């Protein structure tokens, strides 16, 4: 079994075939999906998708792109919604200095609010980071000094320094279809040195479809291709990578329950 630890089933590109997409994932051996919240204001529809299937879970949070749009989101807002039994993580949140869709000061403020909620609830922080390695390191280490919290750098494509510092504070690294791309040799070199007991896999669908589906709409069933590439990088069999990455997921996202054996 595999887990797609990060997808966006609420996006409108799945409106016409959401149920079929979920079925294809299950048929491909992807037994657990996490549909990720990018706007707290849209949490209810994300929660409804998670409620529709025993093996779909969700998060609550506001993406850094929407940090200005939802600038008033406070830790208490996140904590209250996290009490729902289907909510297993806080985010996605973080810093994106590549697009700068929201002012950087608001991104940092929102990020710290999400960290406070993760610390309070004990739920993992789901971190988006792009072109912000130094600020990301500074904030994570500063906040960790105020009290520990679990977390994962999702869709990792950053530098070696951030990977090492995140591992040092106990974070996990989640890998997407990017790791299969032809121009991702630097990322694969970093992945080669990430302990296998800290690795998760994801699609971030509908984005970033892995080779051999590059250019198509991504979907959770495609995580099998990412897992196969990671197994190759780590020089282990795909079955072993599937087992360990699944175990890692349920260790980190301990509120989730494993699928019942069929």
C-alpha cells in the first residue's frame, strides 16, 4: 500500500470525475489520501470530501499565496477546526518568495500562526516553501526553540541546507513528481542522503505529474511512479519503499488510522 500524503481533491479540475479519481487511486494500491486545505474559508468543502471516504483525511490551513486574502486567520481558528476527527494536519502553510502572491511579512505572520496551532494541537505542520530557504530555516528553528512541534516539508525541491536543518529538528521530507523530472539531478542527490525513515511520497495533484505522465493532470494514483523513482534513488525495492513511507506517514500523522484489510 502507498499513501498520497498531499493532494487537492477539492480543486475544480476534479469536479467531473472525483469519485473515479479516488477509485483509480485505490485500484493502483494507494490506500490513503490526504486532501489539503489551502484556504481556511473553504475548509468545509475539504472536510466534506474527507468525510465521504473512510480512507481520506484532510488538513486545515491557509497557503502562503492566500496569506493576504486570509490575513486574519489566528491559531484559535485553526485549533477549533482541527478538533474534527478527519483533520490530521495543520496547513499547508509556509513561505513562497518565488511568486510573492502575498506580501512576505504577511506570509511570515501567517506561518507563525500555523506553527502555534501545530504546537498546541500536536498535529503535524504541513510546510510549503519555495525560494525562501534562509527565512524558512530561521523561523522553524526560532519557533522550535519556543516548544517542539512535528512537521513535514511537502513537495520538497529546496536546497541541501534546508533539508539537513529540517531533518535536524525532526521534520520529514515529502517527495512529489518533481523527483522524476529529467532536470532534477540536484534534488535526487539530496534525496539520496535523506534517511529512508523520514521520507513520505505525494502527488500535490493536480500539479506536477511524474514521468511517465508528465504534462497530464496529476492525480493520486500517479504517486506509484514517484515512489518507484524514490526506491531507485535509495537502492531499495519498491515494496520496501512503500512499506517504510507508509509507516512514516502513520507515525507522523498519528491521528489517521490505517485502512482496514480487505
